[in-house]
C-alpha cells in the first residue's frame, strides 16, 4: 500500500484553480523532492496531504485514510515554512507543549533538542532565537512522536551549511527507519544525493515525476566527460568527432565530451582502455539543470493524464 | 479531552507569565476597596456606607471594565496564533478546531474567573473584617452574586472576542473590532434604547420593553446585581426598565448563560470557516 496517494486532485481557492488534476504517490521510506516556483501549488499540495484543505475534487489518502482523521495526524510531522512559535516561551517549554499535544513521550523532548543542537539554548526564550535556531526547533517539533510521514517546507532556509548537512543526515536516518519524507523547496543545489524522486510542479500541474536518472533521460541533457592530461588530445578529438560525439578541446591536452544517455559508458570505455589520461571526470545534469529545463519547456513534458 | 486540558494549561501559564492575572486581580481589589470606602465621598462622607450602595456602584463600574478586560485578554486568541504561524502547525496536530477553541476558552476563562474571585473576594473579605457590625451573610450573598455574574459576563465577552478573532485577518483589525464591540454594548446600546423610548413617545408596549435589556449582556449583568438589592437602591436610566422583568433573577442568569453559549457556537462556526 502506498503511504500517500493523490488521485486526480483538483483544488480551487474561489475561482482560482491552484491545482489541476494532480496524481502523486509516495511509498514508505521514500524521499520525494517537491520543486516549483512560488505559486506552483507546492504548499497547496502539502496542505492537502496534511488535511488542512479538502480537495475540490479527487481523492487524498494518507496510509489508506483521509488525512483529516485524527489517527492519521498522529503519524504526521510537519515543518511549516514560517513559524515563529511563542516568543515568551523557552525552547524547552515550546517543545514540551507540542509533545504533550502529540502524546509523544516526554523523554523524547530532550533527545530531540540534543539531536538538533539546541540543548544549550533550550532555557532561553524563543524570541531571542535566530532564524536558523527557530528552524531547528521547528524540525525537532516535526520529529516528535516518530512520524511515518514527514513534510518539510523549505527546511534549509536560514540554516548554515553544517546545519543543512545535519538536516540531511537526519532525513537519511529517518528514511532508513521507514519514514517517508516530502521535501518542498526551490533551493536545489546539493539536494540530489538526498532524494529518491523528484516531482516538479508549475502552475498547478505536475510537469515531471520520477527518479533523477529517469528525469535525466527524459530531458536528454548530456553528461559531460572531462578528460584532463590526455596525450594526443587533438587526435582523440578528431576521432571522437568522427564517431559522432560532440568533443571539444580545452587548452592543449584537455578534452570535453558531451554524451547523451547510452553513449556515456561507450566513450568512457574507449578512453579508459586506449587513452592515457591523468584524470577523468563525469558530470551529469544536476537538479537545477533538469528543473530549469522543465521550466523553460513546460508543455513538452507534461505528465501523462 | 486531553488536548483541551493541555491548551487550557498553557493559556493559564501565559496568564501568570505575562502577569495578566496579577494585574487584573490588583485592579479589582483596588476598585472594590476604593468604591466601598470612598464611594460616598460625593455625598460628603468617607467610610463604608452600605452593602447596597457599594454593590450598585461596583456593578456600574464592572459593566464597563469587565467586558473591556475580557476583550483585551482574548481578541488575539486565534488571529494571534495565525500570525505567529502556530495555528497552521496546531491544526496538523491530532486535535480538532473545536478542542483548540474550547481549550483556549477554559484557560482564559479561568484567568478571568480567578482574577475576579481574588480581586472582589479579597475586597469582600476586607470589608467583613474591617467594618464593625456588618451583616456578614448579606455581604457575602451580595458579593457572591456579584462575583459569579461578573465571571459569567467576562466569559460572554471572551467568547465574543473569539468570534471576531476567528474572523479577523490581522491582529490589528481584531483589536479594532474588539473596541467596536465594547462601544456597542457598553455605551451605544443604552443610549439607543433611551432614544427609542423618547422618540416613541410612549407608543411602545411597556410590557415587552424590559425584554429589550436581554439583548445586551452588560445590561443583564447590571440588572442581575441591582435586582438583588433593596428597593432603597436608586435605579436610574434604562435600568429602571428592568424592575418588573418577569421571572427576574433566573431569567437573567439563563439569558447571560445563553449569550455565552451563543457566542461560543458563533465562534466555532467562524473558526471552522476560516481559510488556512
């Protein structure tokens, strides 16, 4: 059974159609990146999964039931994009309050504060917290009560690089424990390693949905093979160009070959066996490139109805 | 049930933390004591005059101040959480909107009730100890009725504040609406009623006129306290209308309670419809 299932979901705010015929599903232990510009429908999708909104038409199921069901909410963790909490309460008091409301064991509170690195600041009032500290408190709150589904809205905003890496490490840990994660963001750099699947939205429609390699082959962006310190680079360039590859000489003895889909392995094989290179570097299209590809050609890759 | 308790507990702690409870209690003690001892100063005498006149003055003053305090305490209950982003979060928790509203009501209602009890109860205690040969039974009955009805009046206005807090998009507009409500029920209503009487030149059926007072919880409260006093207490303004209100006390209590329930139901409806 799928943990989350959205079936031809449409949602309107008055006359404005925010979501148009959305189909999306998520397995246990899967990490989905949900990407899109502002107003693409990411937050609406999240709110539907959280049971905050009811779809105008279509079906939303979370672990087989409506997300408005109290039992389902018990298993959800949510980090909103902007939350300032209660300024007069300390971090510890805030987390205790939310733990009680979620019937999470009180021992978890201190463990979570330690996990997000707020142990030292937990006796201070939340109004003295920086944006990043609030974000971490929000994350701790989302992890209360061992959720089976975690929804994180722009989780890395305000976090320094180390805290971001820690966040991804936490997500990795949860994934191994079977928790599914939806990561909603428009910051894409470096996110590839931490997601299983990406869904790209624009103007209330799903433009793409699949694993990174599926998306790469779908968009047909080339992988770049860069060969450094290659003897007779000029001869190699001529040979590869003759075989129909797009090869370019960079400086005297560096070669850059752009390969599509299946051709990558072939070129690598030739170069490794016959060439005498100092270093070979392969760079695949990253999430940012895939994303901007889908954004610039929105109609070409519309997901199947 | 549990979430209601936890939310109420947090509201109560907030009330202690930001010293609302302390401030309101002190205010009430000073008001009650001041009126008891100096209420008759205008008539040229200082010192405790009588239970009836003390209660009458206190009731007039409480009519103004208790709705104001209740509205101030509760106007941001919903819209404030929304602005802080915590409303969105709380609604993803395993609790219903009704539980959230009820939890807040229990917590803030308790703050107001405690402050009223401590403030006016303390004053009653002081009077019973300091004034020689006072009829203690009469004193405590009168103050008991006054405190209970003041608490109920406060609850009505807390519930009213929830209605507008559920409707307002911003905290500042909720504050403005709260002031408007206060003006309407505390000042405008009585003036409008008097104007109606004058303009109708006695053509209105005098039998149902007193019932108009039931449309204003503040007037119900005042009536409830003045009813309990001896005829010696001078009634003036629209209050003289209520003298022959049928059923008297029990009708008034029921009407005040009805106001509270009505406002809570309205608040819940508005909250359910509030877009997130």
